[in-house]
C-alpha cells in the first residue's frame, strides 16, 4: 500500500514537472510576436535632407520596436559631413542593419553601406569609388581625402571588413598585397561578384525577401514596415520648394518695408515675421540653415533700422543691411560649410541667387507700380487708420479735397519716406514718392491719399 502511494506521489510530481517543462515554451511561443522588419529607402544625393530622413527613420524604427533594419541604397554619393552623420548613426544603432545595394553605392554611399552589419547586392550593382570630389567633379584637397580614408578604414574595421580595401576605394595610390584587387592608379569599385569574393558583400539577392531567407526568417513569419515621412515633414518639404521660398522672401521684404513706411500698423510686420519663420525653419530643420546665417539676417534688419530711424540719409548702413539680408537668404538655401563652397554645385548656388533676385525685383516692381493700390485696398484699410475723419463726423480735422495738388512747400521733418511738410504755413502728413528727403527741402504735391499727401523733391 505504501509503495502504491509512493508511485502515485512520484507520478503526480512528474506530471507537474512535465506540464511546466512542455507547457511553458508553448506559452512563450504563443505570445511571441512576429519579428518587425523596418525597410528604409535611401536614394538620390546624400545631403542634409537625406541626413534628416535617415535620422527620422531610425527614430521611427526605435519607436516601432523594429527587430531588423533593411537599408535599401541607390546613390552616387554626396556631402561628406552628412554621410559621416549617417555612418555614425548606423554604427550606434542597437538592432542589426542590413544594406541592400539595389544599384549603386558610390562614394558616400559606399561609406554608408560599410557601416551596416551586412551588405547584400543585386545583380549588376556596384560599391566603391569613394574619392571625395568638389562640386565641379575634381578631387577635393587632401585634408578631405585623408579624413575619408580614415573613416572608411575605421568603419570597415568596426564591421570586420578589410580596412585596406576600404581605403583603396578612396585613394588610388594605395598598393594592395593582392594586385588583382585593383589596377594601379585607380580606386576600387566592386561589382557584386567582386564584392562577394573580397568579403564586402554577403550574397547576391533579387529582393528583400531573399535577404530575410538568408537570415533565416521564414516567409510570412514577419511584419515588414516601409518608412515614409509624415504629414509635418511633407508640409516642410513644400516650403523647401524654390518658388515658395521666393514668395516668402517677397513677403519678408514687403512686410519690413511697409512697416517702416508706416510704423505702428503692425500687420505688415506680422506678415514679415511669419514669412521669415516659414522660410528659415524648414531649411534649418533640414540642416541647410545654420544659426549664424539666421543671426546674419537679424543683423541686416538691425542695420537697416539704424539707417532709417537713427542716422539721417540712406547710406552705408542701409546698403550694408540690405546686402547682408540678401546674402543670408541665399546662404540659407545652400549647403555651405562656414563659407566653404567647394561642395556646393554651381546650379544650386545660381538657383538660390536667382530666387532671391527675382523676389527683390518683384518687390521693386510692386513698389513702383502697385504700392498706392495696396494702400488703397479694402484689406489694407482694415488694418490701417486711413479713413476720412471730417468735422461733420465730429473730428477736428478735414479730409483733403485735391486743392493741394501742384502746390509747393518745404519738408517740416525728414521724409523717410513718411513725415510732415509745411505748405502755406500749414503742416500736413506726407509721404515721399519713394525716396529719402532731408528737412527744409523744397517739395511739390503730386497726389492726395485720404488725409496724407504724396510729394516729390524739386529744385527751385
């Protein structure tokens, strides 16, 4: 009887152990979610925009708790500083990153590929040719080549690849022990088969699914998510359009001018401030505009204000202020590095100059041919105090009746361009035709606008 009870006890204990042993993995398997594959496409030129794109993508992958990153690459390269930022971010990322070179990974693209944990290439793809070149295609100074060699070498070492081969992708003078790898006087550019042979590629693949099979992820046993920019980033991209930038520059210049012409209105200044924010912020977020470029613009406004409100005349401060403002607007659109334009393409620089120039020209055209119409417009009247206030309505002043047109008088204050004039011993509010007129200068009335007269300087 005792033996029978002992057998029952041991059977019960074994049953519990068996349930724990085989039941727990079953529970773990049931609750284990499918691995998340995060797909990022990197194509086109490597520049501040692609730099920001990759940072946003990696941030999103972290939030989505991605298990693997597949970075699909097709680029001929671009800015070295942006490529270095991307390289650093990839090396520091906690999850495995697999480069899929769909076509080309040249120059900065080669550096980014080598920073990934594994490299896979499609048929006909290439990797290499990482010599740093300037905007005109010529080799950059040796300080840039030296830096590129060093980061190519250190990146290759970090991921277990041949550092000498990585350096030879930059420098044509490097001699390798195996002379069959590169020709004398040429930098290395590997085809898919060559990259596999010299361990700069794990395998040739046709698509992402082939990569997943190679890392032993079964078909349909994963969740793949392709990164795309959100609504905010799409809106920011709209304001990076040169045409939109041109309109914003026009609003900035026009707003500042009308506010200085009629201080106290406030509305033109608000327009100018909003336009400046919409202009600078998108370029700033994409790494094109630096803090000092924004500061330069503010300095330009300050100099213009000093010229208009502190120092009589329109001289060096006004001209310098306008020049600095325009220079700042141009610099904000291009990827210069502290006045180093070596890597700025001429067409990009010319586009920035043309956009800014057309905006300034458009303002001048509107100023000479449409400023009076703008002031008379119903919308402007809502924000400016320019309605007639006659005696019958209970006001102490009367509207102008047109009798002053053609009359001659003198400036009672400086017109810059608004101020006061005296005609027949009566002081009137006046505005010049656009120029700056000193005090005690002879003027002639050319038109009347509400309670203000428009004058021009004459010689008597």
